[in-house]
C-alpha cells in the first residue's frame, strides 16, 4: 500500500532491513524480552537460607570440635560423648541453662569460646531470618539470553514477529524453539495484562508503557532483559516520493528535540488508563499490617499537661528531614491539654502523620485547610486518611516573588494585569493545581541586594515562606531544606565570540608563515639556478629574480631566452609550482573572504585569565567567585559588580563587552537568542566554575516535602519541564525581554578601503626592494667598469 501510494504514512517505526521510505531517523530503538519476575521460594525454606552451606558446615564442625574437646578434657571422669555433644550444641544455640561441670581451665576456655560463638551466630541468624521474613526470598533471576534459554517460560509472539524471531541466529537455539505464535488480539491481551505464564518480545518505546502499570507494586511482575534482541529506527514509514517528506521529518525532529514526544507518551498512558486498557496494578496484600514493628518509627510518652517543654524543643531537631514519618504519641489516660493546640504544634513542626493513643482510643487530625481533630476506630481507618491529606482544600502555599528570568519573573499583560511566569514558577503552580491548593506571592524583603540571599534563607527557616523558585547552590546546601535533588547543574562562563581580524590581514592568512618561507626560498633558489645556468650569457641577477617571481605568481608573459636543457627544466618546475601555489592561494583567500577570519578563542579557564573582558556579577556571586581558589588569580580579580537591573540588561542583551557566569539551565535559554545568527555572539567555556542541585529551596519541616519532591521528579522524568522552558522562552520573546537576534551586516559586503591596505603595503615594499636592487646593480656595474 505504501509502494502504491494508497496511504501516506504509518504510525509505526521502521524495522532495520525494511526497504520502505521513511522520515529522517531520530534514534535507534532497541527491542528486548520482557521476562516474568523471579518466583518466591517456599516459606519453609526460609529457615535454612540465613546462612550459606559453607557457614552451616563451619557451625557443624564447631559443634563436633567442641564436643570432642570437652570429652577429651574431662580426663579420668570421662563425660559421655552424647552429653558433651549436648553441651556444645546448647552453647552454639545460646540456650545452655543446665549446670556445667568444669574440670579445669581448658574446659572453662572451651565453654567461653562456645558461648561467644553461640551468642554471635544466634543473633546473626535471627536478624537475617527477620529480614528474610519481611522482604521475602525469590528464585534466581535470568540476566542474559543464555540464562533465559534454560527458563521454563515460553515466549509469545504474533505470526509476523514470530517469523522474524525464529530467524535470529544469534539467539540460543533453545530460546528460539521455546516460542509460540497466536493471533494479535490474544497476544496483546496477555502482554498488556502482564500474564506471567509467558515472556514477550517488544520494542523499548512500548515496553516502557507496558511496565509502567507496575509502578504501585511492591514487587514488579515483569522486568526487561538488558540484552537487546532487535533494532528499529525511530522514523515513520511513508509512501514513496512523499511530497512533504522533508516537512514531516523536520516536524518530528522538533517534537523529539523539545521533549514534546515524552509528554505525548505520558498523555497516551493516561488515556489507556482511563479507557481501562492499561491498569495501575496493586498488590493483593494490604499496604500495611496493623501494629507491626515497621509501623512505629517513633513513639513518645505524653504527660497530662502535654509534651515536656524540653522534648517539644528537641523533637523538631531530632526529626529534621524525617518529619513525615509516622509518629505515635501515647498517654496513660485522656490528656487534659487541648488537642487542637497539640495538633497545631505538630503541624507547625511538619508532623502530619500523627497518632494520639490513650486507653483504647485512637486519635489523629486532618491539617487542611485548617486543623480538624478526628477519632479513629482502628489503624486501617488512619491509613485511609493519609490519602485525604493529599487534597489541600485551598490551603495556601506561599512562594517568593523573585525576578530571576527565565526561572521566575513578572510582567503586565495587554489588559494591564500583573502576570507571573517562568518555568520554575510554572512547576510550583502546577503542583498547587494538582493538589487543590492556592498560591500566595510574598514580596522580596526590602534589604540591600547583597543581603537578600541571607534574608531569604532566614525567611525559609522561620517559615515565612514555603517554596522559593530557585535551585539550591552547593554553598547554601547545608543552610536550607530542599526537595530531593533531580540532577547536578553546572555553572559556566560565557565569553564573547572571537573578534574578526582586520580585513587587510586576509592577504597573508591563506598560507602559514612556514609556507610563506618555502615560497620565498623557492623564488630565490630559482633565481640563483637561472643565474648560474646562464653560462657565458650571464643574465643579470635582477632579471633572474623577475623570471622566478613571475613563474611563482603564474603570470610570466615575457620572452625567455633558453640556453640549454637545464634552463628548460628550471622554467618547467617554476611554472608548475606557480600554478599550484597561485590556485591554492586564490581558493583559500576566496573561502576566507566568504566566511571571515577571527582571533583565537579561549578554551580553558587558564586561557580566560588573559582575556580582555571583565566578568560581570552581582555582589553575592562575586564574593563566591573570589573564594574559589581553584580559579586563576587574574580571572578572579578581573570581575565587576553592578546592580541587578543593569546586570540583567547587559547579560540578557548579550553585551559583548563583558563575560558572565550562570548556571546551565539559564544559560541554555539566554543563548537560544543566537539561534538565527551566522556567527554566535557568545559561547560557553566547558569547565565548571560551580555546582547547584536541581532542587527547590523550601521551608524547614515542610509538611508536604515528599509530595513536592515526587511531583517535581515526575515533571522531569516525563519531559514536561522541557516544555515549560520552551513556553518561558516564548513568553520572554513576546515581552521583548529576549530577542531572536539577527546579523546586522548584509550577507555579502563590498571590499572596503581597509581590505586593500595590505596590497598597498606590499606594492610599496616591492617598489622599495626594486629600487634597492636597481641601485645595487648600478653600483655593481660601475665597480666592474672601473676594474676593467
């Protein structure tokens, strides 16, 4: 159908080896086998698994050795071997309570050694067994295709893919034989439903969607074998000679580069979930067991008057960063203090998962939109309320109004309304929308610029604000709480692009100085050979120099007197050399005139120390730069500070009089203004100056810190933050804060007077040299005439 042009495009990637037209490939997509997770072993095997067979052998040998030494050390009393074996075994099991008769220091030593071994081995066994009973034990997984050939699972395919699969000779023979084919609808139902009776072969882009159904499972049903089984191109199959093939390829490439295809996959998965085709699978067992050891992370005893003041002050510091764990407060009787005050204290310190127990009563509270005490009948009811507190019910989230484009900025729209935007602010805004919260903007503190950072840190610690749309520099990493880091951002210098050299120097640049030296030596060598081979005719040296130079310049038109085969050979060599050198020179000069020549660029921080540009920063970052002793001293001294307004105007406008330091997420958008320039204004020095963590600064003991971290992680994993950056850049373009810069000069310009300076200089040098040679020849002729 594609060959006959009955259809134009197929929503299917092109397999390697297919002879069909396609859009431009964006990447190579691998296909893998999807294998059921290892089966849990029978629980009655658990007792033997804490120790390996070698350790069991050591224990048995220790018991027998202890029995034998006890029997031999009993001397004439000769204790029975069976009794000695019982003593030794009791010691190893750490259960020896009977009276032991010691017959000397040897027996005492043996009992001490056996008791110590028993204590260590018994506790090690019990702790390992406890861990096994908690997590479970599973059979060994298959890690390679060779291992998979021995598995009991059958691979399931449709007819088309089964034909391909059986032709893969690199697969083990047993693995290819252990496969069956069914119709597509049955295979799809089994595969999408993660039927554990089979294993499946599927491409990497689809396997990610299918396995995402396991996100909520404690133990996944399937895993992806890392070894690839096949390859395909990330390109759409199209009909032959498609008129808009280039447009389709460019459009798909832009979707890929901007991360929009990642968002499309997330939307597709959501649609499949809503349609019931995919299911977010859940474990059959309950999510938590009532009153198990793992449940009580922290428990505290309450007095009638409430928490002890020392405990109340010490508790937030003790649980710093752990405030979202489950905390149990216990009281002997019904407490006399107001529960609302107690719950207010808990919420202020970030404790939202709280149980208050007194007698047979269970109590807790709901924090949003205000403190609401609740009475619980059992632990299961408490666990159900943990889902309720994910709905903020309009609870305000306070964020700082910063002016750090493109992360967070403000502008007035056409209606005169103040609008806040930026890709970090948009992420926070999406968080509030997702969890039904409201957003409050808090103005910046009215302090000098260099004190603003310390003031913001203070506001976070005193909980005057909740979230700051700013990534966490390593310099303040230990000062402020933050969400879970997603990546490490690097700080770089951006430096003005090399300046164009003066056009009059273009004449000398096609050849390096070594090649110019070779040309000059060739001219003088040719002149000398012509002079020496002229014999009795004795052609003047100036004339020989003129002949040689004319040949090298490939413009020799005068009549040349040839006195022998040597002259012919010299003229032929000079003519060929002139032809080659002249054409290479003209071709190189033509290329230089088209593209232009620039001064040498700076590639390292050490090179940058010799740059004529000062670096421009605000006070805070300049203090940090001066403290970085790994930077060259000259580079640190060569820095200036300006207020934030002038600094932003110069940096966002890419003023070429300075160089700047920024983190790569902001550099990316600022340098996108150069997209249409023939020669960029700035480039990045790829040596790091500093680092920051891609994590939001938040208030201390933020009650919803884990929710915020999880939400920001999902935005990054699904590529949504890439789309947010693109939207912020478009907004800044519309506001004319950023500009898609264009070259000022026309694409081709006429040669100006400066271009001919070198030619004028060369002509003057030639006239001067010719006059010197002329006077030398006149003096030489007069000298010769006087001698005769």
